[in-house]
């Protein structure tokens, strides 16, 4: 099973996700607390720093999370 982090912009609603194992590529440890991660993020769409994040386990039998457009 693969752990991912879903991120939602609280201003415009843009959504994205990143694999927990991809965090080192942006200079963070895989076990970085979400509060630390969210303080470093800004929305790609509107530039807001107001985001929320949660971890989830990607289940191959469940449908994937699809970002809201």
C-alpha cells in the first residue's frame, strides 16, 4: 500500500496530491508532520497559502482520489 498526501486550497478549492515517498525530493523527510508541510505550500492556481492536507493509504481496489477542477 502506498501513502499519499492530499492537499486542498481553502481559498479556490484546487486539489492535488503527492506521494509520501516523494517528500524528500522537496527537502522534507517522509514522516514530516502535516502542519510543517502545509506551512511551506502555496496553491498553484491562486497563490493562497491557506491549504489543508491529510494522509491516506492508496488502496488498489478503491477508486483514486480525483482533484476537483
